[in-house]
């Protein structure tokens, strides 16, 4: 009955506000072509190649010690953990699903990787937020360090009760040929699924704003007196979706501490995306959400501590013209994004499907919804 009611409500909403939904979907498609596809696709390929190719065995030697003694995970997890820190939200979860599908880690170890390997990545934090939103690359680097350090700390805490894995004494089995082909195919599939989720949640966010539910929730939460209405609106946007939250928070002029929390938490869209990479998630949803919340609070605390140690001059929330040009140059333009997206679709038509049911990657979920608080 609940599912039928939700289906009926959303069907009626789409019929009542079709223009708002289509506008939000168009904005999300533009974001995919301009920023997401050009910046994230290469990292997705690298993450898959780090697991599928013999490079994983080579990288596990110098990076295996931190993985084993800091996070209590096998050395083969080192490369996916590194890619998860710098490559964006889907990279770490994708690496964990690949390792699990190949039998290199256990379900318990894959679950522990999901506790801390869900991070915004370097390009999104420094380029999009630091330069694009704040006009300050230094602030972007500070946000990236706060989120990354809190992720490392959470990873250490998650492995305290686990034993140190034994080093692999026997050489790992040789990977079958075609590692690059499989890596590109997996990344292409992930990018296409990312774009589908982007459009879906952009429309969902538009419906929330058009129906007044979002504004009503902001007014209700504002009675608590903890945050201002603008800050509550930013928090709610971050809880729903991280990029839409970043856009709303930048437009509303809230402090960068809210960005530190929102980037680490990730939003429900990213949570669904990370868990959907597994046919059966290796971690329970309440535990995963608790880890996301702890990650957000740790990131916010570390960012505040950085401000006390080395204060940073406040950057303007408006987008400078130079920063806009610089960000446009880094994004590669809509033509490059469209080309990559078409290449992904064409590549999937030529490559046979995955045999393993575990390798079902999905990508980051983004939208550009704007909060209206004029009421």
C-alpha cells in the first residue's frame, strides 16, 4: 500500500509540474556533459584497471603495509582505497565490489571498506567547489584534506577490533587478458548509470521544491533555533544529494563547515549508488548511514581545527569570472562530455556483459536544484 501510494503521488506530481521536472533534468544533463563525465570517467577506468590488471599485485607491495596495519585490510585493497580518496564517490565502492567479486576479500572486509571509502574526490572538491563556488583553491584543498583525514581516521577506527591480515605468501593468480577492456567497459557502464541517477534525483528534488515540502521542512526545522533557515536548507540539500547541496549552500552563502559535513556524508543519492554496486550489500543500511554521519561530523571537526591552527581568509561565495573560465577549461566542455558518453554507450554495445552478478557499478548522483526561501 505504501509503495502504491508513493507511486500515485509521484505520478500526479509529474503531471502537475512537468516543466520544473524537465528543466531540472536538462540542468543535470548539462552538468553530466560539462563536468561529471570528463572528470570522473578516467578515474573510474584507473580504479578498475588497478584491480583487474597485474598492477594490483605490484601496488600492494609498497602500499600494502598501510592497508594491513592501519585499516586491517589485505594489501590488495591499497589501490582501491587510494582511488577512493582521490577519484570520487563511486571509485572506492567500485573497487570493493571488484575485489569481492574476484574473491580477494571477504564480505566483512568489503563492508569495512564501504565504511570509509566513500569520498568526494580531488577534482570535485578542489576544482568545482574550491575554484568554482568559493573562488579559492586553498579552501578547496582544505576541504579535501578535512574529508580525507576524517576518512582515514574512520578507516582506522573501523579496523581496531579486526586482526592484521597475513601477507600473501603465494603469488596471486594471473589475471586473464583484457584488463584494460574490462576496466573501460566497467567504467562506461558506471558513467551511464551515474547519468541516469542524476536525472532521476534532479527531478525528485524539483518536485520537493515545487510542492513546497522542502520549504515546509526548512520552516519546521528553523523553529529548533540551532541553525538559520538558510543553513537548514543547505543541510537538507546535502542530506538528499551532495552536488545539489553544494550548489544550494553556495547560493545561500553558508559557511564552509557545512560543506565539510555535506561532502563527507555524501547524501542519500550517493548512499544508494554505493550500495547498489553489490547484489547483496556487505554492510547493513543502518551501520552504513551511521558511518556516513560519523564521517561528516569528523570532517566538520577537523575542518574547524584547521581553521584554528591556520586561519584562512574567507573567500567570496559568488563565482568570479576568472574562476568560471578556469573551471570551464578544466571541465572539457559539453562536446567532450557528450563524446565520452556516446563512446561509453558504443563500447557497451561491443563488449559482452559481466558474468558475475556482483559487479553492478553505479555512479555519483548529482543535481542543480535551487532552494527558494522567499516565503
